């Protein structure tokens, strides 16, 4: 069985697990996740940080993005430009107008400045101790991180609930690993940074 077939098999269970975690602790987790991230990321002053607009049972990073902006980061949001294409990122500040993009997710307007992020906050369905991530299946973040990493340094930080950690995520050679994951319990850094929990 291919990694893609394995992923499809795991994905529905992971969605159900995330929905259960969101129902149980979704609202309460946002402040803890923001606190762990801000303590562990270090200075973000002058950096570009790409967040996301949460949909369905994804962790809401609104509090974290506010904290990042207050610490001097320039915020950006992802924009889908087409199927099988990497995401691009446009600047965004709280209160800026957003437009409905692909998959019904709000995006910055076309007039917003396109930027290259230093840190990308990545939603997920599941993750494992090796930094592998299970996403929705569109491959957008894998293509995007692959492109960004060929251009220079970028830190990919998964955002999820502690209960989303699995023993192993099926993966292929082209899948991009995360550098860290932030949950309501800790920020977990993988070997690509400096393994361990903070």
C-alpha cells in the first residue's frame, strides 16, 4: 500500500479526533498555545510570520497572531493561486479587509503586499515525533514549504492539539517535515531544530 493510500485511511480518523479535541478544549487552548509559542520562538521582531484563518476544527491562532504582531512581527496569510500550486502569502493586519478565497477560506485582498515568510504556522490533522504532518490532502503546504526551503531558511511550526500526535504518520519522500509543533501542552521541537519540549 502506498503512503497516499495509508494517509487516506488515517485521515478520517484524524478528522474525528481533531473534532473531539476542538469540542473539548478548542476555546481554552488558544491562550496556552499562544503562550508556549511566544516563549519558545524567541524574538520575532522584524520577521514575517504567516498564520492562517482557522476553518472547521482547526486551532484558532488569532490570539497568537495578535501576540506576534505586538512583538514586532509582520503578519501574512496564505493565498491559494490554483490547484497543485504552492501558496503565496500576503500581508495582513487585524481589521484589514479579507475576501473569500478557494475552499471558502478568507484571504487578503489582491492589493496586499506579497511577502516571503520567515515562519509559517501550519494547520494539521495529525503529527508524529519525527515532525511528519498529516494535512487535508491537497498538498498545498508540502509544495509551499518545498519551494520556500529552496529559496532560504524558513521555520514550519505546526499548530494542533496534543491529542493529535500519532505514533507514526505515513509519508513519502516529497512530504515536508515540520520544524516544531505547538500544542496546549508544549512547543515540541524536532531534530531539525534542537529536539525536545519547551
